[in-house]
C-alpha cells in the first residue's frame, strides 16, 4: 500500500463496524420501552382542595403530578428520539457530496 492512496482505497481496518440497522433499532426500542414504562406508571390519583375562608391561593409545594416512573419513561423516550435524530443526521451527513462542505 503506497502513500498516495485515498481513504476509499485503503483496506478496512480490523475494527468491527456496527451494522447499519442496530442504532435505529436501539432508538426505536428505547422509545417503545419508554412509552410502556410511562403508560404503566401513570397516576390517576385525584384530589380536591377547598378552603373557602382562607383567602389564600392553594400552593402545592413539592407536589408532583407526574410519577417518577412516568418521568423515567419520558426520559427514555427522549433518549431514544435523540439517538434516532443523531442517526438520521449522521446518515445524511455521510451521504452529502464532499464538494458541498
């Protein structure tokens, strides 16, 4: 192999490449698992606060209307969507012609 070879002409190195379908499948799986987690951990607890004589607005300090399980599911959905967005950007960037940079 000479010094005048371009990267396209070089033989592949010994590094294992990730198959093209693994990253988007991981992203879709993360989104689906996150949806299931968020759905199963939803909270239907309802309450009514009535204070007719206090003349003070109700302030629920520290009250969470979204459970921690739902928050974890939503975080997993966000991570899966970020992974899919990264993959799409990477694939579009690899497809761009070198003269357009």
